[in-house]
C-alpha cells in the first residue's frame, strides 16, 4: 500500500509552499487508495510553538486535507531515536563526537584560510582518545568514505552524489534530540512511508538520508522533489509578494476549494484543465505531470479562480461566510433581507467573500453618497420625476417586475433616458454608483426601507 506523509515544523503558519506539498502528498495517497500520515517535526525547540502547531492543523482542516494517521510528534519519540542511534554506534556506523563549538569554529576557520570547504574533519571518528570530562557528546553518522549515492527522483530524474562530498553529519544532539536528517529517516522507516514527496530545497539532504537508510538495512522510499514556488518577479516567494500563509487567504475571504484548485495548478497540470474539484484532481493526479521548473505565484490568477468557485458555491454557505464580515462592519442582519438572496444577486460581481460582504453593506446599513456624486447626479430637473416615482412605488405590488415597469413608466412620462433617473435613484437608496440592476436591488431592500431612504435624500435635492 502506498503511504505518504506531510511533515511540517511548527515554527510558523502553514505557508503556500507547504500547503501545496501537503496537497500533492494527500492527492497521491488518495489516488492510489493509500494512507496519508501527518507528522509534526517539532524538534526545533527554540522556534516551535503551540500557536504554530494549532495554526497548521487549523489550516489543513480548512483546506479539507484530511489525514489517516497522526499527528505524530517527534518530541514524543525521543527514546526511539536514542535506541536507533545506539544501535548504529554498536554496529560501528556512528560514533560519539566530543568536539566543542569553539574547536569546530577554529577548525572551519583554518579550513577557510587554506581555501578548503569548511567541513567536519572526522577527528573523533576512529579516535581512541579519552573523552574530555564533563562533556556531553553528540552522535555523528559514519558516512561512507568512498563510493556514491544514486537515486531516481520521480520528478527530477537520476541524481548522483559522491560520498566524498558528504561529511559525518550529527544525528543526535548532546541533549538527545535528533537532527532533521536522522529523525526523518527513523520516522519514515517506522511509518512504512513508500513515497516521500517534498520541496526540492530538501534534495541536498536526500543522499545523506539514503546513507542512513542503507546503514539501518531499510528499503528506500521513492523520492519526488517538487520545484519551489517563486513570486511574479522570479524571486523565492516571501512576505513581500503579499500573503503567503494559508490563514491569511482564509481570513481574506477565499474559498478552500479555490485555494486547493490553485495550489494544484502550481507546478502540476492535467491537460488544459483550469477549474476542477478535488475529486477530479484525485482522479487525475500523478507525479509524472509535476513540472521540473519552479512555479510562479500569481495572486490575480488565484483571485480569478476564487471568483469562478464563488459563482458555483451554495448561496446559504456563502451567506454564512459573509456574515462575520458584515457584522464587523456594523450591519444588523436581522433588519434587512435574507442574506442568501443578497448573495445570489451579488456573487457574480466579486472575487472574494470579503468583497461580497463589502458589496452587501447597503442592504443592511444606510450609506450616503459622496458630495461629488450628489452634485453630479442630484439635478433640479430630476427631482419631479423622482417624486413621481416615489409616489408610484408606494402603491405597487413589491416585485422586481412591477418596480421595473414603474421605472419605465416614469421615464416615459418625463421623456428621460433611463440612466438619468436610475443613477440618482441608485445613489439615494444605496449610496453607491455601481450596483446590480436597480429593480432587483430595490425589491430586496424592501418597500418601507426604500421609501425611507428616498425621502431622506430628496431633502438634499436642489429645488
């Protein structure tokens, strides 16, 4: 059975690159009827926080990337790492190193002065020296002195690295906490991981990890290193390119299905398909169609995709998502029309739920037009037609069709073009120069509120 894993470090929020990695791992497992494991690599004691851990789990739940096993926490497995490290020492495949930080700094400085690549000189590898008193050693792995590491990456192809390029890496720190390269291997073996799908910033770690797999007599998983995500300027994606964490997009009114759709298209494709569901992605997903080139993050494309998914989304669901934004804007939703009906009218015109809420404000709170708009459209010659319209609207059946017919009748009576009357009416009722069709807007706001708003604004018209 195929088993994949996503293994974030709780040192910050789940960012776009991590979410894409999680999606690819999840989709590959789902595509093949396998298992997707969540592992929290929390061994960076200085930077790991409970807040970050919660944010990662919350982001994955929001996206709908569900896991079959876990979360497994590395800090709860320290005894297991010590056990494996001890086994490697007994097998003469690892050793204690007592070199102090000062010794290592001096060693590297001397190497730099000689024009050499700074690296550990293996001074304790086969040493018979008596360990210095009071010093807690680290455990280093005995990297093979000769030969090479070769593996077939499922994205990048054949990769070969000479062991001479690798030094004896620390696998267990003096405090008993494993280093990244060691903890990952032990975990992947214990969890029977068959496919390691991760960012290509880890590709340099893979030869080191493969040597540890071999030393432990374990079968290698398949590796697939996914190219990184760049900003539109070709630089590595960072905060200066805009929001980079999943929660920022959630809080800004993006839909999880749109975010997943966009993440899937960042470096993977299925023909010319642009808009698809996660069910479709799972049916289509393979590693062969992951691009070998870095993907470029395009906020405009994400906004467009979100707009497409908004159009297809259920109105009641969107209303619930928009409700907190409107409440924060001082809107009393129990004093206006059904929010789901408002959503149905507005959702074709916006790109995010936040924009949807902004567009809905005038249904629940009076907005006054700017002075500039009043001077432009509150003209003496349209006051009489507006008074006539107001009187007629007070008696008709309150439907969109009747409102539209009444507008046309007044326009015909006063020999006006429709925009001449519709624009000041729109401003009087909504405070905005652009809205959906004014008859639909009036029908939703309701007769009493429309009458109240028209009367208040008529008082501001020039006589």
